[in-house]
C-alpha cells in the first residue's frame, strides 16, 4: 500500500493482520478504522468486509455484520469461513433457516471444516434435530479431536436422545479442555443425575455455582437434582445454597425437605436431639434447654420450619414431643432465650394446620394458658412474646378474639412472622373473600359438598409457589427442554387466554401465569377460602395477569367465554361425573387449542385405596381431631398397612391429608380409560408433563418415534404396570383440540 494513507509502506495482508490483532485484543473500534481505510482504497475488498462484519458481530450489531459479510461473498463466494461466520450472525438474529443454508454451503465448499460442522450441529440441536446434530459433531471431532464446543455440543445432543452414558463421556472430554465452563458443569451434573449418580451431580452443580454465582440456570438445576434426595453432602457452602433455595419464590420448597433434613442429620449433636425426642414409646416429659439450644443453632432448620410442613415421621414425633414438653414442663431457664426456635415451631405448626396429635393434659394446659392471657389483657398487661409463641404452636392467633388487641410493637423480630402469618394475613383473606366475583352458580350436590371441604380446609397452603421470572411462549416452552413435546403445526396465539379450572389456593395458576409469556389467566374454584388465599399471595408477589373468580366447572359455558389453553389438574376426579366436567372444558377450548389435564392413577393409588378402606373400617370422620388421631395411629401403630405415608408428603398437613385420604369424592383412572375419554371428546394426546427420569425418558423416545396421538397410551399403560410409581402424583398430560 502506498504512503500517505496513514498506514505506511506495508502490504494489505499486514494491515488486515493489524486489524485482527486489534480485534483479538478487544480494540474493536481501532480495527474498524483500519478496515474502513482499506475499503476506502480498495472498495469491496472481500476480507476487509468480512473482518469488519465480524467486528460488528462482536459489538452485537448483527444486521450490519450480515450486510457486510453478504457484500464480502460477492467477491469471495467460495470462502467457507465467510459462509460460516455469516451463518453465526444470522443465527444470532434468529434466522435459523438462512443460517442453516450458509452452514451447509460452507461444508460443501470444505467438507473438513470443523467449525461449520460444529455450528450446524448446534443449530440442529436447538431444534431437537439431535440425530443429524450427532453426525455433524462426530465429523467435527474426527477432524479436530480436541474441539471443545464439539465435545460439549455432542454431549448435549446425546443427552437429547436420552443417551446419558455417551453424553457423559463427551462432557468429561470437554471438561478436560475447559473445566471453567459453568454450563458444561451443569450439563454434566444433569447427565449424572439421570444415571443415578446424584452425589457426583451435586459436586458438578456446586462447581457451576462457584463459576457463575446468582439465582440462575445452575441454581435451579441443582434444586431439581436434589429434590426428594437424601444426600450425604455436607458443607457450609452447600448449606448456604440450600438456604438460598428456601428463600427463593422460584423454587417450591417441599421437594427440598428431604435433602435439607438429611444434611442436618449428618450433624451428630442435631441428630441426637431429634432421635431422643422421636422415640414415641419413651418420649420424655421434660425438654432440656441444651437440646433446644442445639436445634436453635441451625438456621437451615429454623428456615425449613418457617416455610413448609416437614414431611417426615421422625421429625413429627420429635417436634410433637418437644411442643408438649414446652407447654407442660418448660425448662427452668428463661423461655425468652429460645424465642427463635419457639417462633419457628409455631410457624411449622401453622404450616401443617396443627396436624400434630395432642392429649388431654395438653388440652387442659392450653385452657389455663388461654385464660391467663385473657386475664392479663383484661388487667392491661401484655403477655410475654414467648408465652404467646407457645400458644401459637397449638392454635392460630386468628382463632382468638383477643389477638387483635395485643400490643406487639415492642416485641422481638422473631414474632413478626408469626403475627403476620397467623393474624394479619388471615384478616386480609377475610376481606378479600367479599371482593371475589361469583361467575357461575354452584347447584350440583357433589360440587357443594366438595366446596364445603375446601372452605373448611383450603388446599394446599404454601409459602413459595415456584414461579418463573422469565416466561416463554406456550409453544416454545412445551417444545423446548426438558419437555420436548411434538406439537405438530401448533402456533402460539399472540396473547393466549388461559383458563385454570379448579385453581385451589393459586399455586397452579401462578405457575401458569409466569412460565408462559404474554398470557392472561382466568383462575376459578368452588371455594372462596381457597380463592382468597390465592388472591392474597398473588397480590403479594405483584403478579397482575391473573383474574380470580368463584365458579363450578359444570356451569362454565354460562360465562360465554372460550380459551386458547385450558388447564385442569387434580379436579375432574373429584366430580360426580368427571366426563361431564371434561366435556364442558372441551367445548370452551378454542379449535386448535391445548389442554393440560391431571387425573389420579388407579395403579399408583393402591396405597390410598387401602388407607381409605382402613379409615372406613375404623370409623374415622373428616374432622380435625379424627384426622389427627388416624394419622397418629397409622404412624405409630403396629398394624401392617398397605399405606406408606413416607412417600406421600401430603400426609403431613391437615388440609393435604384430608385431600389425600379423607376426600368426600374420588375417581381413579387407567391409561386405557383415558384413551377412551380422549377419543370420545375428539382430543389428541400430546405427551406427559413429568420430571425427567431415565427409564421414563427412554420409553418416551421409543413410543413417540413409533406412534402418534392417543395410540401412544396403549404402550404407556403397559409401561405403568412395569413401573407403577411413575405417576404417583397424577397423570399430568397435554392434549389438543383439532383445528376444525
């Protein structure tokens, strides 16, 4: 190049190299200036256009990058690198079709071009084209066995095909090349979880969180991995992660109870206290102050007590015995010293709706304690916080007329949560009941009986709903990981209207309203008590795209409204005629719309049937005292029962237990019956929504590759008989109404 152009007597290649050096050092603006000088002297110089396009890609200006690289191809149509990099920008601009075309062109020009094979494979993998993605990744690795992105991507593609063992081999190869990739650590952990190697999975999840701190993909993936798992991992770091999970509105805490309790039970002092008081046949009448102090020193335990019913018989026995001893014979030291534990225990008892059994001595002591507090208030004396805390372990403050007269402004912070949960929020719900609109009548006899049950015991009570902060379009979410559903030609409506029929206390409707993008949700239920709870929680979370109303499914057509999506989980099987309700839901679903249904499995609820037979035989009624006594007899009795409460977390709170084994109305189904129902309704089965399990995912891949629609339920029926606990909670599945 000639003098006078600001570059001196240097060649074009040297100037291009200088620009590349600037790019690699992050000096993008300096590189662009150099390329502009080249183009001023040599208009449309292909490599300068290409490299300047890369600069704009690095700056996030993908449209400009595409424009420049297209110009470059006019002078270098057979440059595989330009085709590859143009495709990268097109993919970044969300034009996968054009990107795929240029990746394939790059490969045709240079069949051994590793980057193009790897990039095309990644594009295909994002569209669930795993089989072809695997082939292109393998070609890339054949030409470059040390290619990090190809090993990582091939692992993901193999995982998408439910081949976790092979996926793990490539994740390990990628980790040797770069152990500092947080997403790779999480992907490795997910594969390990599928293979049953949960402790190893936890280690990789923890590595990911060290690399990328915050409530992100790694955080939630770890929560999914440890849900319901009795871990042997114990460290301050892991306890801190668990504490963050228990504080997150995006994680439902019930699934964390087992890992949290297992971590705590690895501590000898803590374990000794729980086991001492859990011996029901030899439970102590007194409580040792040192024992309470040992429990109080565990913030993870106190947090768990505050937010979720603990579904564990050993802990229930221990806490029941400790509560009794604190009431009847408290330690001689000042109870005020143990207010953090007392407040946490009061919160736990409120969470489980006072499901713990109590004896006549406790009832008598409670009557005296209640009278003493009333006498003090009548004399203008405020009771001590710790005295009220003990009382709140047996009854909620809202049950006492005098509670609104308590002077609590000077009370310790530990009692603030108790007062808010047991007094302020129930008062708020009473007010909200008067504002919830009645959308239909409730004339059906069974509907009225079911409504009465949930007015008395709203279900479920919850603290954290497991909401999502980043919703996705309906079709994108169902088609994407981990659900990977085949929705055919389904196109997400612009602003989907969703009905949640039988929303209960709102957890389901909040999940729906936040995981899907740009939706409006109508959530209806029979019970005003449940709806008021749902409305309060929704307002507290600041969620504004849900409308609540009282209605009976049987009369929903009277609203003259139709919906793009209908969700009805755990409701139809409590109706007198489930198909009558399902027909109504089908009629108000718009053509081409989606429906999510949850129904009880006959096979998976054999233990529940046994429990209901036991209840009928013993003559237990649905009242609170009978439920308490029945539970105690099941937990501590010597009889060999088919019902195993250990696998049912709903057994450990009053409303949930009533819903589980005392419900006034229950139907159960098998998958062949559900197939008949879908055929009658003209609905097409899509897929189950179930947390990934290795045996389930493998079968799903096999069935979906061979069969379509409702025919898939025939082999699924056979599968359930091989794995009868697969649908322990419910059959949760999606189906679709034809467009015509």
